[in-house]
């Protein structure tokens, strides 16, 4: 039935949008996701969102302890329309809440630290992975480090100890995406997930998208 609903949506969106949705949804993944913990610089937060979209990462998880996650539109360039963002900002255990939710979905929690022994090339990619990135100055919190299943470092060869957070995210996503592309793992979205995603995108670009979806389901029954 969902496929029939998508076909109804495709009757009213442009061929150009159809081609874009088909091409881009086929490259999306939830096998790899990003977690931002307490990032406070808006331009970095927005750049990370943009990188997630560019690397085909469908979900971004944002832990808001002291800092609210804000997007600068001129940097994100509309990426927020296409990436699913989940915010954790209620209660006193937001990092724990985020990690518990991801673990419940089968994710291995991987945190980045310049003091880790392993690199990105040492990771076993068979399980879905959630990469945790911390604040620009202090990195991940001690709590996030303790909750992580693994710590990895991004090799650096200069005097400074860390990359800018948006650069770190881009480097990790590029490395892991490349490794996944070269593997035999089934890491992209399933056919059903792709259909669901394209329906969601159709609703985003059409006025009254939710009502249209309901109408199409009733029509097809």
C-alpha cells in the first residue's frame, strides 16, 4: 500500500524532484549516525547537519545539556528538511537517555577522543554505529566516554590536539562511508525504508502533505 501512496505523490511532484528523491534515497543509511553532545557554536552545529546530508546520513541525534541546538540556514543550506533530527533536552540524564535509545536500536556507541588507541580503520563495521562528538573545547563529557562501547581517534600530525568539530564529523563520515562502500555489508536503507523516506520528503515539499497522504490511503483502500 505504501508503494501505491508514493505513486500517487509522484503524480503531483515534478519529474526533477522524483529523480532526485529516487537517486538520493537509494544512498541513505541509518547504519551510521551522528550524536552531538552540548555543541554551542551555531555555525559548527549547522555544518554538521549539512555534512550528514551530504554523506547520506539520515539521522542526527542532539544532546542539549547547557546549550540549545540552533541551525544557521545559510550554513545548513536546507539540510534540516532532509535529515531526521532527534533532540534530547528533558530531565537530568539526557546523555544516558540518548545512549539508551540508540543501544535499544542495536547501535554500538563510538566516541572520538585524541587519547584513544584505536583508529577508524580498526572498527568492526558489522553493527550499526553511533559516533559521539563533544563540545569544541572539551570534547566528549566523562559520562559520554564511560557510556561508549569504543573510543577512536582521528590521526593528527600537527601541534594542536583536535580538529574543529565539524571537520571531525566530516572526516569520520568520509572514512566510514568509504569503508562501508567497499564492504559486502547491507548498510543502506531497505526497500520499505526507502519508500517511507520518499513519502516523508514528498509531504515536506507539498502544502497539506499530511492531508494528501491520508487522502491517498483512503483512496487506495
